[in-house]
């Protein structure tokens, strides 16, 4: 089996996630947060194909979705359009937002921050998010809690059958840890007359709760809270699947 780098993971990304179930599970968390802030505008700094941004817009919020990938932004535009109050931008999360007015909240979720090239880039991204929100606003960071994984073996998480542009396919996703680095492993096997097999292993940073807290405070945050999931259960480094940080400016 030969490892090859996918030129475009947009279709695999979309097929891999049960979006209705995910958004339904996260909705109470975000509604409570936004209502507490009196939020009217939200920035999604690594919006991918725009699912969170479009959901927030459907709640009556003004939303900007930004992503480094032009293909992701193009898919977002195709799926959700550009109605009043919803705009899209091709921009990295460590670049300054170009909005005329500060946002009430900003998010960077789906382990996107951990895909930064290094900790300095991640810290710069956190600082840019805090720069983009008003005093009294808040940012949300969501990364995979790497530290619950044993070092070495791959934990296979998902196996989904889906139709991709290249044909019917089986998508398998797993994660593993090597020291302070994590890896997302993808296997995509097409099932048509001439089957193919592609693999990809994407490295990501193992970000600690204490690191993210320091980044947020240095970026201008006051109160910082960490959770282990979107049900606001306390974060446990040994057990929590996720690490969610909410920092108020």
C-alpha cells in the first residue's frame, strides 16, 4: 500500500462527518454561549465547508466563514450561497480578519488549530481571534485531546461508505499519538470496477489545556474555561475525547 497525498480532501471531509447529528449535539452549547454574550455576529476562522457558519446564520446571526482552502470556501458558497449576513473569505486563521466591526464571538473548531505548523502559529491564530472580537466577546477553541491516546497504536474511529466523485468508496479514519504529535490517518478505497486505494496521514499538534490557556491570556483574554465535551463536562486530560476552551475578552 503506497501512501499518497490527496490533492483535495473536500469530498472526503464532507462524507466523513454526520453533519446533522454533529450540529444537533453542539447546538445547545453554542446557543447558550451566544445568548449569554448577546451575540449578533460570529467569525468561524477555519470554517471548512461552512456547516457551522451556515447553521449560525440560520439562527439570525451575521457570520463570516474563513478558511485557508479555496476548495473548501468554494464548496461553502455552492452549498449555502452568499445571502445577506453570510460571507466567505479565503484566509488563514493566523491572518487578521478584515471586518469593519469586531465580532461578538469567534470559533476555531474541529481540531483545526492543532493543524497549525507549530505552537507559535497556533498562538498567533488565538491572538488573531481575540483581536477580531469586541471587549466582552468570547472565542471557542476545540481540539482533540491527544493525551487520552496510548502512544503508538492507531485508534480507528470511523468507517463510512459514501459516493465520492471518483465513485463508490469506503472511508476509514483513525488517530494515533507519537510523543507530542498526533496523526490523523485516512484510508479511501474506491469500490468500482477498477478499485483504488489511497492513504493519507496528517500530523497535528498535541496542544495542552495549560498551553491554550496561556495563549489566550497572552492574547488578551480574561476568564478562561475548559470543557471535555459540548455538554460542558469538566475536562479530564486522561479521559476526555475533546478539549474545548472558552475565553472571554
